[in-house]
C-alpha cells in the first residue's frame, strides 16, 4: 500500500504517466480520489 501511495503522489506531480494512457489515468485518479474521500 505504501508503494501505491508513493506512485499516486508521483503521478499527481507528473502531467502524464509513463505507461498509463492519459484518459485512463484521469478516470483512475478520479475513482481513487473519490474512494479516498468516502
């Protein structure tokens, strides 16, 4: 889990990730953010 959190924080800083497509990344980020908020 700690590794995932680090990866997410890095992705937030970078405009686009190396492997994940941008649209898919945005959807995943939104889902993760909502899950964290709830």
